[in-house]
């Protein structure tokens, strides 16, 4: 088992797959380089976003309301991200990893010492292609973790 990441809104669908062991190593390396941001699941802005969405959907079909709420939760993001939220890369719940989160993560990688970046690249075969994929996703509408 592994993790698939799909470019958001790409046609045809572009998917990047990491096997379980490589995914674990990539996430640990991202954390080491400061590319991961720890957030809490009960984010105040998520609560506010759901409240606003609920007001917008008053009188809407119940199934549409449920779908809209699920989409709002999966797209939730910190207003000024410093990286990719940990839960979005550690769980495959169809989270939307936004371009802002990706850009912040790539900027954190650039700020990391050159020696650490080189060590990660040398230790993980999929590291450089993964970083290329993040650049592509950051230039588009982000990516989904599945």
C-alpha cells in the first residue's frame, strides 16, 4: 500500500504514487527540512468556513449540503501556511494540498542548509522527482492526497 497524489483539476489526471516505505521516508525528510506544518483538526477558520457555507446552502438539497461540507473540510487550509499540514500528507483522506501550502513547503526546503538538502536527495531515490511534482502542483491548482 502507498499513497497517490493527484494534480487538482488536471485533465487528463496526473498522479504521483509513493509506495508505503518511500512515502514514510519522504514525509520524515519533509519534516526534517521544515516543509511540514503542524495544525490542529479543530481549526477556527474551518469552523467559520463551515458556518458561512451552511448559511449559503440554506434550503439546498441535503445531499448537496453534505457534499459541499465535505469539500470545504478537505480544502481547509491555514490562512498563511508555513508548509504542508502534517495531516494532509500523513492521511489519505482526499485532502486538498493548496498551491500556497506547496509554495511555503518549497520555500522552507530552500531555506534548509544545503548539506541537509543534498543528504536527503542522496538517501531517497524518489526525492528529486517528488520535489519536481510539488513544483508542478504548486503551479497548478494544488494536489489531492489519496
